[in-house]
C-alpha cells in the first residue's frame, strides 16, 4: 500500500518528549548507583533512556562491574527503591514541565483528525499523564503489562499502531532515546528524534519547540518524495 499524503497517527514517547522527566529518572538512578558505589554520569544515562526499569538496573550493575554481585531478590528491592525515589521526585511535577510545543501539537492533531498514541515503557506513565491533565489528549496509551520486549524492540510501537488501527507505514513516532529511534525504524514507522546525538531518525530536532504539525507534514512529504 502507498503511504498516505499525511500521517494518520502520531505516537509519542513520554519521558523526554511529552514531559521533562528524563532527568528525574537520571537523578533517581544516580542516587541508587551511588549507594552501591557506582558512579554514573549523564553521558552513561543516554543508554538508560527508553529502557525498562529492570534492564536499566542490569546496565548500571554491568557498568560498575557488579553483574553477579546481587541476587534476583536484591535487584527487585533496588529497582523498587529507585522507583520510590523517582515517584517522590514526581511530587514536584506540574504542567510547567510539559515540554515546549507539545500541548499545541496535541491540540492541532485533534483538530486535524490525526490519531494520537503514547508508547512509554514507564509503569508510571498513567500517573504522570493524570498529574499533567493530558489523559484525554491520547486516543490510546500502551499498556506495559502486555508488552514483552523493551525498546529497541518495536513491539510497543506496533501495539499502539494496532490499537489505533493504523499501519506502521502511516504513522509517525517521536522519541528522545536511541533505543526508541531504533525501535521505530525496526517497526517501519517514520522516526522523529529529539536530541542532538540521535542517529537513524528520518527527521531530527534538538528540542520539542520546533515540533509542529507543519514541520512534521513537511518532512513526511519530503520523505515520501524520496528527498
Ligand atoms: P519506570 P519512556 C522510560 O520512559 C524512561 O525513558 C526510562 O528512563 C525508564 O527507565 C523507563 O521508562 C521505565 O520507567 O521505572 O517508571 O517504569 O521514555 O519510554 O517514556
Ligand atoms: Mg523517552
């Protein structure tokens, strides 16, 4: 099937695309890592973006040479501690933390009749959306309980396409994580990357401020034309 002249759906990542929570995940992981003697910095944190809680902890332990230092039960406790820390940091979250241009883009997508989906691997996604009052802005929010594989596997994005009844080739996905861009590409979804270091996206922006429907459709058309 040929791709439509305009995208039929836009699928958003949450942390780092809709809301400025990516640094809160980092702070919570950094505190946990410090307690067990592992130093992580923001460059390392890039590897944790879009990665599930359990897989993030595994990456941190491997980075600190502690792959085999803890039992499965101890890892569960550590992941739970990180989550408590993160949820505590979310107490300070307000609508001012919605990233620039996102509210306007969501409004325009509604006006244009373009479907909206959320593909976050965060188990706190529902809570964050409700704090921000954004629940009604999404036609479908991925249910992480039914997602088996973490990004860069395309499963979560394909599940959202399925629920919205839109072919992957008719959708756009917006991501701030390399794992997320890789997942979109693997799923055959037009990838928009937010961040200066991302590779492989069809369109890349340094931040969300320029993320307008006009810019998205312009890039979509350019891509369809093969430019
Ligand atoms: P939680 P996204 C991801 O959300 C974050 O990027 C990642 O840092 C975090 O570890 C993951 O959610 C799991 O979050 O511990 O709250 O379940 O970027 O997919 O919206
Ligand atoms: Mg993200």
